[in-house]
C-alpha cells in the first residue's frame, strides 16, 4: 500500500482519500496478531499465553497500546468521514470486538497482581482517548467498553497523588502525553473531579518551567518532550493562565528558537522500530504546534510560524506512513492528530 504524498492533503488537512487509506491501513493491523511485543509478566508457566488469549480486543498491531490507538483511529475516521468505503467494515469490526465478554477479558487481565503497572501511562491515556471517541458515536460501543475505561480512570486517580515528579521524555513514559489524552475522556464524561486532579498535578509538575532549551530529539523519540508539556498545559490551564506561561516557557518561539523545535527529524532506517519513532516525532510536533497556535490571540506572530513548521514536519514524514510494519502499525494515528489539530470537534 502506497503512502500519501507530502502534498496529498490540501494545507495538510484530512481528506476523504486520506481517511480511506488510513482506514485500510488500520483494518490491516488491528486484528493482525503477529509479530507481537507483549507487555506481560509471567507469574508462572500458565501465563505463557498468546496475545489473543491475553487480550481479546487489543491483541493486534504489534503491541497493546498501538492496537488501542488503531481502534481510536478507525473510530475517528468513521466519525469524520462517514462515507468512506471502509465504513461498513469498521462498524462490523467494532460490533464484533466490543462485546461484554471481550471487555470482561481485558478487565480481567488488569486484575492480575503483576498488571498493576501495565501500560502506564501511555496505554492508560490512549485507552481513555479511545473511550472519549467511542462516546461520540451513535452505537453501543462506548457503553460496552466503559468498564475498561473506568479501570484506567481509577488507575490515574490512584497513581497521580503518588507521582511527585513528572516523566519528561519523548517516549511512552511521558506523563504530559498521557494526561493530555486522558483529559479528552474526562471532558467527554463530564468528570470534573478527574479534570481537577489532572490540572492540580500538571501545575505541580510544570508550572514553574521557564525558557525551555529543547535538547531534542534523542534517537528514538516520537514525542517532543518540550511541545508535549506545552500542549498538556494548554488543555488543562485556563487560557489567561496558559498564555503567560507559554510566553515564559518558549520566549523566542516566534523567532524559531530553539531551532530544534522547528527542524524536522531525519529518519535513517525505517525498518528499525526505534529509529522509525522519529517519523512519529515529526507528526506529533505538527500536532502540538497546530493545537498551540489555535489558542494564540489574533496577530500573534507565532501562529504563522507554528503552521509553517507543522506543514514542514508533515511533509518530511507523510510519504512514509506505510511500507514497513515498524511504522505502519502506529504512525497513521499520529498523522490524524496532526491533520485535525486546531479544528473544532464535530
């Protein structure tokens, strides 16, 4: 399957053609069981089981969290472009996957003592973002899936009071990324207590940060630790509090400084799963810049700089969404974040 060209989306936005192509990519991997990288602790010989036996819904896409956001991708495409040819296949897949029995199987896995830290925090955030998307559909999927979402929401409630320090990385351990995604669920569910917990924690973690040096990327990052922190606070602070914080955090951004945040990453080997992460970095930077720009006041010079930067990052990696499974099993989700960033939800 060919990837979209760098110029395929007008202005770097979602089109029906892109939606259809990404739907085909995701339909091809969310039920592909192998190869598979498990996050699984063996408590005894009986625990040596295959992905589908352990995870009746999220057994595909190379790993559990990628399967979760593969389903998020499909649900989002179905809502945004409901007339794509793949719509029927998506609905049939969801009807088969989101059953009480399958959800109970996923919940049961989390009850194991050794599953306490399973997918923390990246998979937690994505699972709740998936639930927020399912809630936007006129279908029984969200109601059926809610018991699993409730477990992860509770895990955030238990974990965050003990998390005295943020995890400032550009990979799965990023606390800023997880809370940014999980806030979508808190907002959709009207869970003001969860939102308040998130906001309290990000204030404690990040509010004093100033003049970010943006020493990035490292060689296997798919997130900008700098921009992800800013995007997390954008979601959880009132606009009149976020604006001065951003001005202090990135005081020279309108001059494209630090330069690292405005320079697309070079990907030397897309068959190497870690190096291929850097395509995701390009997409996630585009996503963050567009979301941040959408909150800037009219005439702010950073807005134009941010949009140009987003397009440059998209152009660098958009041709490489498919072609090697190391990227193909997850990258399209991050492209969709970038293509729809800064636009009203509807």
